């Protein structure tokens, strides 16, 4: 009899067919073969971008080295937010892991204390963080730099699921307000930044019954700057509130996030309950289902446009590397101009680093073609950068040329303005075999960004 009672209280599950159809999980069509494009992308990166990146030690400024594993990796969806807002439940729901041995732990207490990477594998298994970081074919080897303590908090789960053939999910430890970074034993914000820099879609999840936007969350939004187009805000567990209450919370959420996200277009907010159970009666069930389908379409869009996004990401990286090289070159040129036979190099350079505006360093770079003021790194970052890398250890850009290889700067500029846009253009052609190539027709139009909705 006890078992019968338990059966009766088990909440009923919703139909999952909209998940299957929106994410195209039932289609048996072969995945697009992008190996040729990826090969060209790797070649452009290694021959035209990496030499300048290494020569001016860009990764010490941004801590962002691009590995081959990263160029070929699948799109990554990152789940962020306070603890117990339903991040893990949402992943379980999307992958149908509920009531299987591999469902992620969920509950009212902070349950996820690890960074959990959910990826595709032939059979269900768990991989230790240390093993993931040691495998250079995966895109996680750069995580080694965060130390042993962090690797113990990194875990991989391989699941043989159709969706994971095309995308990787990352579940993060909940943000616990009033908690010191030191208590975690590893640089939590730096690790978050590493994942943010690489994510194609970032879900920031909130629970409407506990909206506390504290310091740790503010810090997180500061780290999301420049990634606004990837952010989607999710007001989860929406059926736990009455309509009027939900409207109030929706307003309060925007009010507290407005100062943290200063963009002209507010990020998309999805209001629903992302879990397998039926919505509570007397709530806006139709709305919640529509919102869920919109979110799934968003996810599908990222998967479909993964190559475009990858090329755009490498191009954005190249733009930053170029600006960094121009800046270091400018600092060096200024230093050489100011040095006389009698001056003390240390003092001369300290003067320049302390007040670059006095020497128009950033202004000169802005005056160059194709440099946006939004891409300029922060001046303070260069104090730290030159603190570790003495100015005299660099060469001027004009000296970075060879008879056979050409000039580093010209090569990266060619990659940014010609090679990468051409590669992007070639993607559209591959999908419609009957269209003549642009070489023949000289169509001369820029490749359309299918990611932007008309």
C-alpha cells in the first residue's frame, strides 16, 4: 500500500515532443562536414595570426591561447547563476536524464560544487578533470593553469545523446553571495572568465522567489561585458508564482540588472519552468511552453551557425591581437624616441606607462584604420603587462618582416579583411550547390549573418 501512495504523488511529466522536433533530435541526416573549412581556418590561424600573437605575448594580456582543440570544438552552452535556481535540472530536462543514473544532482541546497562538462561519448561515463586537462585533443587543456585544486573541481560526463553530438553543456557551481573566492580554493572568477570567453551561448538562470543581486553576481556581469549578444536570461520556476507576482518579479529583475548590462538592446529574457513536470494549474501554461520553444530555437540556431560563429570568433581574436601588437609597437616607439644616451630606461618607461595619454599612445592607435574604441584594452592592463614583460624584450612591427614570410602585420590584416570573410562567404555556397561561385559572378555582397533575426 505504501508503494501505491507514492505512485499517486509522483508529479506527471509533460510531453517532450516539442523538444525532439525543435532540436531536430529525430532527424537522421548526416551532420554537415566542415572538415575542409576547419582545416583552412586552422591554417589561417597558424600562419597569419599566431606569429603576431606569440611575438607580442598576447596571451599574457588576455590569458587566451587558442588551441587546435578549441578551433575544432563543438559550440559550448554555459549555465551560470546563483545556487539552486535550476541550472542542473534544466540540463537534465534538455537531455532527458531525469531518473537515469546520470542525472545531475539537484536540490534546494547548493548541490553543484564542480564545473561539470556534459559532452558526447559512446557510453555513459565520468571523466576526472585531471584527465580532461591532460588530453590535448580536447579543448580543455588550457585549464591546467588554474591549478590542482581547480582540476579536482572539474568533472566531465560523457553521454550518448543526439544533442551532444552537436553541442557541449557546462554546468557551473552556483554563485553564493557573501562567499570569499579564497574559500573555494581556486580563482573562481578567472575560471568563469575562461568559460565565458569560449561560450557560444550563456544562460544566466534566476529563481523568481529569491532574486538577490549581490556582489558576486555584479562581478559576474562585469565579466560578461562584450558578450551581451551571447547572453540569455532565464527566469526559471515561473509556474511557482501567481501571474501578478511573476510580473512584479520580472520588473524587479530588469531593474536590478539594468545598471549591470549597459547595452542598447536588453538581453532576451525567457520566462518558463525548465523541467519535465507539468506546469502548476492556474498558471500561464501556454506562455511557458512558447517561451521554452523560443529558447530551444535559440539553442538550435547556435548549433546551425557553429561554423560562422567559429570564424567570427577567430576573426575577433585576430582583431584584438592586431590592436595589442599596434599598442606594444607604439609604446616601444615612444620609448625609443624618448631615450637619450644619458637617460635611465626604467624611469623613461615608467613615465610612459603611468600616463600613456600624455604621449597619445591610445589616440594614435585609434587614428589608424579599422580600430574601434570599444576594442581598445584597458590602460591599467598594460601596466601589469609591462611589469612582467620588459619593453626592451619586444621588436618594432617594422622589424617583424622576412623576405620569404612577409610582414606579420600585413598577414594578420589580410586575414581580418580578406581571408576570414572569404571563408565565411564560402559556407553559404556549400549549402546551395546550384549557385555559381562569386569568382564567376563577382556577386560582391557581404556574407549574410544568418544569426541575426531580420
